[in-house]
């Protein structure tokens, strides 16, 4: 018993009572903040060729979180103009809201309430079952999504769970850039999910293709015509970003 109490005192409380306001320890990079201060032409020139995924634009200076790898190189190169906060509230249902600039309203990211389908909150507020599909991912987002169910984040307390079959699911969570070999499998899972169904893109690769964007090994046009209910950026997605994004979509608060 004394050993258990000693470990508890050393490690602290593992369970996060309020996932909406907790601090993120370590070197986590969340929502970037871009200053409106004038940036030198030399720095702009250096930044223009810096980002491997094209997430960084210099006119005006902005970062597309749907493409961002969260490597932080731009902040290292221009610390007076770009800094990454630990704000993990990054999810949105409007793709354009993932583009952060100095002119963004307080540099915050939120959902567009007018784009939330009425059925989502009327049917899934009490219980939401999700099927995760890894379409060529590297395993990092998949690991973080698994972590949402552990004792720390406990997404199950909100009635949200991952299930093994799309036929038992209310929606699909897609990770990975959608490789040619997984495109049909993703569509099979999506089509097997009963209507009305959610589609959540989790991670940079799922949202834009990430570092693999433009590769002939991808078949991203399978998303054409599909309604995306939630974009959750991250490389990989942090469990707190995922949990809060889904809670916002369902209109739930911590309980």
C-alpha cells in the first residue's frame, strides 16, 4: 500500500477530470499564433522554401494546419512572428478555418454551427460509435486514437467508443493519406456504415495527404462528394484535440 501511495504522490493523478481545460505537459505544439508585426524580406524569403508540405504561406503570412507537420521550424526561423501555443482546441468542420494568420479572429479555431448537421446532435449526443480506418497511415495517429480510451482521457465517459465493425458504427474516423491500396477498403467501410453517418478526418495526412500529397501512390479523390463533418489536425493528432473536437461537434461539455 505504501508503495502504491508513493507512486501516486510521485506521478500525480492520471485521470484528467476536465479534458477541456487541462494543461498539456512536455513539448506539445498546438495552435500557432502569428504576429501582425512587419517581417523582413530576408526572413520571408527563408520561410518561403522552408515548409516541406506547403503549409506556410508568406503573402500574407499564414499556416494551414491541415497541411502543417507541427515541426516548429518556422517558429525557430522567425520567433518574433510565429510561435506555437499549447492550445489543443484545433478541430473544425470548416476546412478554411484551419488556415491561421495574423488577421484570424484572435487566432482561435472553432466549429461553424451552421455546418453541423441537425441529426448529429439529435441522434449521437448520448452514444457515438466510431470505426477507425487507417488508409496508409504510419501508425502514429492510430496510436494516439487508441490512447483516447485509456484512463487519462477516458473518451468512453462521454458515450463515445471505437468499434470493430463499420456496421456497428455511427461514423468513420479516417487516418492516413489514403493510399491506392486502401482507397477501396475505406469506401467499403464508409458505405457499410449506416446513415446518417459521420466522417472525421484525423491528422495532417488524412486532411491533405501531408508529406505524401501529390504522390501517384495516393487516391485522394475518393473523398470527392463525401461530407466531412470534422477536421482534426495534428501530426499526430493529440488525444485531447480529438476528444475536444468530437465533444464540440456533439455539443457536449465535460461531465
